[in-house]
């Protein structure tokens, strides 16, 4: 959730900074090297994350409000040094998958069909299959015992688990193609 919050905060701050720039100023804001500092408000159902943005040697801070329910609806796929934030769907398959992810789940994934990475689970999860079309970033349960992260499109009978947030199709493709001979190790986690 932290990465999604960072992306949302950066987008809000970028729009604010771009609106405040003169029409002739073509410089764009950059993220500073300052750490992201999470803080919790007095309302236990809301958390805020502070984000610093630097433009013209001036640092601006902003807070983005994220509900606890949004935060609880996220998991993360750790691939090499990259973290993919995944917003979960609402079904019994996702609930069962989340149980395994809460304890940390590492699986080997390999290319299949030129449009997805597939990894075998040691268990069979409940299925909520439906005929759907998927695109880059979709995270799918296939036949109850395989997890798939798509980097292109496909249509089939699947169970939707979630969707990678805040990354483009090309970014997802680059991260998923970083493995040896198309193989990657993915650790799914409740923490970013």
C-alpha cells in the first residue's frame, strides 16, 4: 500500500506543482532523496503518508489520506529489487491466497505463451472461475493451483485475484523479464 500511496501522493503533488509553474517554465518536479515517513492520524481508520517533492531546490511536503480498508486490500509481489503493489479482488480465492501471503509466499515463475508468468502453488485454492479477458498487471489464479501475473492480454476461464497498480505495461514487462531464461522468483507479501 505504501507504493500505491506514494504514486497517488506524487501525482497530486506533481499536478499542484505543475499548476503553480509559469507557462514558460519547462522544468518538471523530481522526487527527493528524503525518506517517505508514514504517520497515523488520531482517527484509527485513516492513515497518512508524507511525501517530499523537490523543485528548484525547494522541498514541499504533502499528506495523502488512505483508508485502512484500502491498505488491507493490498499485497505486494517482490521481484528482485522491485515491488509490485497488487490491489486484491473480493472473492473466496483471494481470501485463501491472502492467508498464504500473510506468512510470506515465495514461488518460482516462468514464461508461458509470451504473455504471462506462471508459478505453481503447493496447495489448491478455492476457484471462482469466469470467462474473462486479462491485460498487463492482472494477477490470476489458474486451475486453483497456479498464480499468474500477466504482462500482455489473454482470455480464458480464470479466477481474478488482483491487479498491479501504478505501473505501466512496459514497466511490468521489464520487471517480469528480468529473470534467467524467463524464470523469476516472486515473493508475495502483505508488506511492501
